[in-house]
């Protein structure tokens, strides 16, 4: 994919994938490309922000404190100051905190549609209003939520339906069920894509806008295939199944006195358990299951993906009650 003239068929498929993603995100004429994942897409989105105004010598962007670590990589690579705004009690970014961090060197704002740790959605319409007022581009990182939020009820506005959103990260290799690595960067304005280009005089095309030079066509083809195969109806059924399992998990947790840190917005659950590190270790030692922990507050993090079985089981290691969804393929049989 590094030289579209040599792989014209795959390039045409990529254009169709971008259009399908744009249709899903309320911008049929979106521009963009298939990346290696959320990290590359976020790097490129921030690069597009900076390139809108290269005259700013010491640029900064404002991101939520819950933002993915890829934004730390952005700062390290580019020298852009990454300013992290504090969160409210419900773990959404505080718009007032965002506003207080903006100055004359700010080149863009970021909001999250499905935070990595808690699955929370920031107040994106409010952030968009701030971006419009300040004349700043506004990027939404929907790496996880991009293939979940369009199919939830009630609906969430998180994408180009919001006027101030200039770019969106979406990962087909997460809930889009495409092959790894498959990411996506969509932009509202073609000028932002133009601002990412470098001249490539010795290829079949005169310029290139992707971060990586050579790109695998497998990500494009697999994303095209799975999106055409499942369609909106298929994705809707998958998301509903994941949410049903999520609801069952939370209800079972409450029955034994364990509360979620926040009411799950999507199929990510953070359980407020005692001794989360001990429980994490026991689940791995006893079952080979790798579950992660959130940072602040520290909790047991479970991502309820489509391959999980709907059964709910209870363990009591060291007298500490733990509840979890069977973290395996449905063919694996476990004792209650």
C-alpha cells in the first residue's frame, strides 16, 4: 500500500472502506486511510493539528487525563506539549479544566469516545463548542467506541455528527472484528490530509500521507470483507450480545456486593474489588486469564468481547469474592 499505483485494486478497496467508515460516522465524504491502529491514527491526527499552523514554535494540545498512552508518544516524537485535563467524578474530562489549559500555543483539543480503562465517553458536544469558540481542531479518539457507540441505545453523539469534530480515530481491529493490525483515521477536511503529505518523486504517486511508508493491504482487504459481511445489522447484533453479557456481569457482581466504578457505557467494566492485584494474579495463576487493572481508581478491568461465553461464575480466592465472565472461547468447559 505504500505505492498505490502498484496496488491499484487494494487502493480502490481502501477508498471504499473509508467511505463505509464515513457513512457509519455521519460523514459519507470523509477522507482518510487505513492505519496500523489507534496509535498511528492519533499521531497523525495531532500532526495534522500542528501542521495547520506551523508558525507556533512551542505548540501544545489538551487531552483528557484518561487519554490513551499513544498521546504520550506523540509528545515524545514531536515535542508537542501534551496537557492533560483532570476528570470529573464520573471519569469524564472536565470541560472547565480543558478550557483552563488552552493558551495561544494550543493547536488542538482531544476527546475520548470510549476510554481505554473505563469505557467512558467524554462530553464531546461541550468540548466541540470550546473548540469552535477557540478556533481549534477537535479530534475524537474512538478507537474502541467507534464500532460500539453507533449501535447502542440510547444513541451517543460522538463523531462527525458533532459540528466541531475535525478527525476521528476508529479501530476495525477492535470491535470491528478485522485482522490485527487494522486502524482508521478519518478527517472532515481534505486540507488536513493534504497537510500530512510528503513528496515521493520516485514512486508512482507524487506524494504520500500515511505515517508508515509500506503498508499491508491485508488490513484493507480484511476490513472491507468483514464490514461487507456483517453490515450494520450484524454489528448491531454483536454489540447487543456484548452489552447483554456486560449487564449480566454487572448484575451478578452487585448480587455479591461488588459495584462497578461507573455504570458501564459500553462493553468495558471496571469492578471495584478488594485486593485487585491479588485477584489479577490469581486469575492468571489458576486459569491463565489475563485481566488488566485500571489506574485511578484501581479496579479490575474486564472487556466483554464477542468471543466470550455468556456464563457467569463466582470464585472466592483467599476469601475475597470475585465475579467474572468466563474469559475464554465458548468451547472451553469450566466447573462452576
